[in-house]
């Protein structure tokens, strides 16, 4: 977070050991300062009032840091405590750490799991913490930090080990998106993978920058999710209420129903055509039901269920249309400031001066430096009137082993006058575009002006 903000925030401590023992909400404020947890949960202007239920042990380790940083005008950040490992895990935090994480996970737009390339172990506490994000898998991104401290071969092994470890903890068929890099403002120790780190950082920035645009849709998505869960909860509770005896044997029946909860789930699935994924976790539900008085549960109210169904089927669709209209009428909102501005423009922007962008700010045609070598090949292809046919060009171009779909695109870009033949400059351009593709860069959709061969450039018309 220090890397993204490019500024220290109150309460921040950075070190190789778990230094943060508090949840810190980093938010925008006109002046720098922090607000302690107990004051924070009674502030009606802040979205933390519900956290009061976790008690003083948690609130003493919760604070809000406010500072006038451009990044924080668009997003707020929750910095969680460092994860404990080994013997430290036996130390009680004094509050339900995973429950707090779950509360935040249900309300945030993005969850970033941070791993160091030289310290990959997933401790029991980290494993439990990740499991508390169940149902929020679409929000999770993984960052493999300090990747410059290992060489390429070691990095491949580290990445493989990380994916294997995560696969055992996060139970989803999709592979999590992992961003590899060195996310701090220090010189790279190993520069072999500089291009990879830059591309990965850019992808991560784009992912974070798009969050303000998607915030309304995400809130609507969470509303739908909560409505479906509430509906299922109503079916479970009303079923338990219906099965309870009116006079004797209430306690025994309660125990029986708790034990039979998996069977009740299956029965409700069939009766109301509910997906198994919409039901709460059996073990957790059984634990919660132990302390409940089933006789005080409410019976099912069909009108309320009908209202929820109507909302999901009709009202949500109209809300989606309203959001789409609002977004189209408003300027695109992205995150600015801090590290986000460092790679947006200028010669250090991602891909600047590389691939098809090479030579964009030079007066000389960038292909000219390699043209003598390309000319030697050109004249072996028997040009007629200074041009070679498509058949002759194809024989040379296929030696690159690029697929025909790519070579076809290169041909269209290189044949500037569209006569179905290539002169020496157009042929040199085709070879240059092949080199760009073989170097791992993408081809441009249309030919940039700096790549147009000098003899095919239209002369500037002077105003009379």
C-alpha cells in the first residue's frame, strides 16, 4: 500500500516480520491523522458501525488513517494484520480474526493476498483466513512480491509451488490471477525479468483502476447474492419451526433436526429448486442453531418470498439499465495519483519505445537501420520493376514460422499502396513487423505513421 500511495500513512509499519497488529482503514481526509476503533464505529459518516459486535479486543486493534492523497479520492484501503505462523499462531488475538476478515470480504471490491517470493509457507492461520473468503472468490487477486530477489529458474519453481499451495486452500476450478513483480520503490536486484514485472504491474494497476467504474454493479451483485441467501435462510428456519412439537420433546427434536440438517438441505433443494451452492455451510449452521430457540422462529411468509422473487426477476433488470445509462453519461472514473501516475505517460509508460512503438519519436524511419540486410533478401526474390509478387514474398515470410493469420495481417499492414505487391521499403517493413511479433510484442491494428515507408508518405500540403 505504501508503494501504491507513495506516501506513509499514520500507523504504518513495514518489516519482514508481521508488524501490523491492527486493521487499518486508510481513507481520504483533508488533514492527516487517525481515528481509534471505538470512536470509528459510532461515526455515522463511516461504514463501520456494524463492527461494534466484535467487542473491545477488536476495536482496540482497529483504526482509520486519514490523509490527503489523490489515490484515496477514488478508493479506500483496509490493511489487515500480519498473518501469524509457527509458534505465534498459538497466541490468541482476543477476537475472532476470521469473522472480521469475512465481514470485510463481503463488503470490499477487491481482496489482495500478498506473498513474498522467498517466503511462501501458508500457515494454519493464513489457511483459515483464506477459507473465510468463501463465496468471494471473484474478488481475490494474488500478488507474488519481491520476485526480483530470485532468478528466472527459481521464480518458475516459486510460482509453481504457490499455485500448488493455493490449490489446496482455495477450492475453485478456476486458476487465481497471480501478479508477479517487485512492488516497492527500490532498485531491482535481478533485472532478467524486468519486462515481465512491468507488464504484471500494469495489469494490476488496470485491475485496481477499474474498481470505481464497477462499484455500483458490484453493490448490486452483492444485493442479489444477499437476497438469495436470505430467501434460503427463510426456507430453513421456517422448516425447523414447522417440525417442532407444540408441547413435549422440544429439546430432543431440536437435537434431531440439527443432526439431520444435511438431509433437510437436500429436501429443500428438491422442493424449492434451490442450488446447493446457495445454502450456508452445514457445520457452521449447526453450531449457530445450537444456541437458538426453534419455537421462536417465524413461519414462512409466501408474500415476502414473492416480493424477493419479483425483485430478482424484474426490479434488478431495470436497476441495471439505470446504472448503464448513468455510466454512459458520466466520464470514466479511474484511480489517479501515487504509483498509478508513474507509468501513465512519458518515456517510462508501459511499452513506450518497444515493439511497434519503437522509433515513434525519431525523425529517421526506424526500419532504415536494418534495411540493408532486408534489401539483400529482397533482391534474391527476383523483383520485377522494383517489386516482388505475393507468391515470392510468401516464400520468404513463411520462414518465420508464424501462422498464416499473423502473416496475413503483416501483409495487409506492409502493402501500403494495396497493389498486391511489395517494393523494397514495403518488404523491409514486413520483415520489421515479423521481427516485432517474434520478439513477443503485439502487432498494431493500423500502421502507425512513424512506420509508414518514406516513399509512401503523403507530402504535407501548404495552406495558400
